[in-house]
């Protein structure tokens, strides 16, 4: 994984299930990972299991995009034509309802 987050950066994410009381559009997306038209938006993280909860859009397929769990280690292992998943180092935490791709997926 390019620009992999360090444990200190990951410790800033809320724990799994800690934001389940919030509507989807109010969840804060703390990390954004991407590769070749695929995006993973992380809202929560469990450091022991190395699992995120967030929103995933695969191959720009907004109709089948969804909230769910994804593994940090599996993201780190993905390669496409020699390119690795990248973490957006310029990402600023923002509400999911302010991210156009998530809003588009939720409307599909």
C-alpha cells in the first residue's frame, strides 16, 4: 500500500460501532483509499482485527456501492497492473454527506 497509515494515524479513527448511532450522512470519513476506479472511505477502525467500517465503491459501480467492513491487510495486498492501493494523504476528515461519490451511491 502506498502511503500506508501508521498506528498513530489509525488510532485517530473511532472504534468499530462507535458511530452506529449516527445517520450515514453524518458519519465522519477519516481515511480515503483508492485504486483504478475503486474507493474505500473509512469511518471506523479496529486496530486488533485491522478492520475498517466504511463505504466502498468498486469500479465506479454506484448502484452496488455499500457500507460495510473491509480489511486493512487485504487493501494492502491489492495490486492492479503493478499499482498498489493508495491512501489519500491530502484527505481531510469530512462528513459522508459531503462526499459526492457516497451521496451518489446512496441515491442509486
